[in-house]
């Protein structure tokens, strides 16, 4: 039995975009041990997913901490093959620590190096599919996400999920919260309970939305990622900025409208749904120019 390691760090959206590659690797190594190296925030998802035997967390040791780096080196060298789905500068340094052995990634000299000159211009899913093809995996299956869809709590329906937050250091990715408040009022008038999700840091956004529409249910900072999956899976629809929960809504088959500004490119990172037309993208230079009725029209 071979020992296989998958490396996936990054943000929540990056992790979710790798669900299909995770499933492909598991299927290809059905009789092998497949482990995941990820960051602590995603350990619970990895542990509940059906694709991994063990989940390891990356402590990201500083390179001057020789004891920690040598421990990382020993861990990497204990595997027979490593799939680096992160393909960052840091994870490529892990390739060097691994002894430059059997590796799928961008490390020069890897057995299954992904050296396509078009890498930077590919959508994340396309790039990963091409990377795995270089490693001998011919297709990406539709992953079974029933483990994620079962997450609690079960809310009274029907309801619509709003995701007004995004990375704090990229404010241009956020549609103005006042527009979310107006959309919440519109959704409630249509018979949908507006549910706001996000991290605890986004609770102030939910508070503004609730002032305009008191029936809003504020779940910011109140769900784990596994619980968030269940909330999203049972939603009638979801509307949000280009951020992790919208990727989760998309892979779960929820009708979703995602708002992109010039701060990111949907051609490279748009959430991928289960069927045509499920995910609608509004892409403008400045999200402040997007009217509420334009977003509401995508939900009709």
C-alpha cells in the first residue's frame, strides 16, 4: 500500500475548488493511504470528507526554525507520492524538502511537473484538471458532498443566504452592505427568510442588515465550516461577494449569484456549480455601481 499526501492550503474558496481533485485522487488511489496536509481552519472539513485517511495540519514553521523544518522534511519524505494542489512558492519549497521525489506540482524536476505555459491563464478547476492529467489522472468526478450537506443547524425554510463579507484587506470585493440590507427586505417580501453568514468579524455587517430588515437571521460567527455547509445546502438561493462560502454554495448545487469587482477575475476564480445556469456572475469594475434590482432579477 502506497502512502499518498495531498497538499492544499490557501483560503476557503481554494479548498472548496479542490473537492473534485480530492475525489479524483482518492479514486485513483483506492487501495492506498491518502493523507491531507492543510491549515488548521480546514482540518474539520478534511476529517469529515470521505477522501482522506488522515488529516495533518501545516504549522508553517519559519525557515530559520531548523528543528521544525527538519520535522517537516521527515514527514514529507515518509510519503511515496505527493500531490501539491497549492502550487505556491511555499509548497514548492516543500518539494525541495521532500527530496524532489515523486511529486505532482510546479517544482522543476518533479516526476509529474505541471509546466504548462498557460497555467496562469487557466481557471483554478481547469488548471487542477490539467495538473492531474500530467500525473496520469484522466478525469475529475462529480464529488459526493452528502457529508457536507448534512451539517446542522436545520433552519425553518424557505430561506436565502446572504454573504456580505470578504477578505478585510480587499474592501473592493464587497458590495455595499446597504444594498444587502435592501436585498434582504426584498427577499423577505417575497417569502424568503434572509440568513446572513460569515465570520465573527462580519457581525457588524449583519447588524446593519438587521436594522433594515429585523426578521433577518444572523449566523455570523455562529457556525463551523461543516455547519455552514448544511445551512447552504438547504437554502433556496445564495447571494454574496467573491468569497469562500459562495464557492461552497456553488458546489452544493445552490442557485447562487456572485458579485465580482475588478479586484478579482471570475474567468480564473469563479465558483463552479453542478449544472448550467446555477451560478450567475455579476462582474463590474466597481460594485458600488450595481443596483439592488439587478441582483434581485437574477433570483427570479
